[in-house]
C-alpha cells in the first residue's frame, strides 16, 4: 500500500459569517514563497483526491495508542516566531485535523527518543505562517506536566510520497533513532488569495534541547 504524508490543503474555505465558498484552483494565483527548495528533483506524483495518510509501521509503532484515542487532545504546541499556540490531538484523520494539528500516531511522544511528528492544515488558524520559522527558532510542546523545548535546525519542501520525514530517524530512515526530534508537516505552496495547494509539503525539523 502506497504511503503519503497527510495532505493539509484547503479548497473549501469558511468565512467569518460561517458560510463557505469554493476556490477555483484552475485560476492563476500569486504564490507566497516558502523560501526553501524541494529536497530532490523528481516527477510530480499523482495526488489522490481522498485524504491520504502515512500508514502505521508495525515495527516502529508506539504503545501510547492504548492511552490516546483518535481525536483526543494530547497537549499544546507553541511557536513564538509565529506568535501562535495550538492544542494538538492524536491522529491525522480529516475529522481530527479540523480540530487542530494532529500527531502521527505511530511516531514518538514528546521528549522521547525518535521523531514526534505533527501535521496541520495550511490555514491562518494553523500553519499558514510556518514558512517564517527558521534555524534556531524555538518550539515549545506542553505535554503531561512538562514543557519540552525544541530548536529548529532545518526546513525543506518535499513531495507527498516522501514519507521518510516522519520515520523515527528521518536523517537515516530505517536505522535506530538516537535523537529526540520534532517534525511538522503542512501543505505548500500557499497563495495570496488565502488558498493553499496539496501539491507538496513544507517540512520543519527541530531537536529537543537539554532539559
């Protein structure tokens, strides 16, 4: 079964009054640059029209699923550079991501060795301004009774089928992890009309600082 990084594109947008409208994706729009380049040059894959997710790997799955159900609140994520905070939830289903950023349920928990991976919509509520984050910026994760501080060390753009970014060891997929990482994925590009595309993914990696 082919695996995909969760798509975080928006085609139907809600207005302040609660109504919704459809963005015509065929019309020319002005792209807002993420100021990063694709990690590799490959042919653009065919993107399915359903909600793609990254399938759990039974060899790397964590036991925390016994404690968190899909859609259950896990903690709070804060990115000072963006001046935003979000509750984050277990899972990356369509319904969960409507509530806020979601945790790839087969990846590590905050503070653990491995890759604590989060996906979120490219909306003003969620990760619209994620492209502003760069190396050295801090990300706070409040989980349980503790705050974990991660420092961003890289960001880049990938195609949706490059699932190694959420591997327990994204720097050397398939090998035993030794670092405590945080990965955030969201869709790119974004446009000045307030819409976004699911063509590619913007990825931010951060590493846990000494507590």
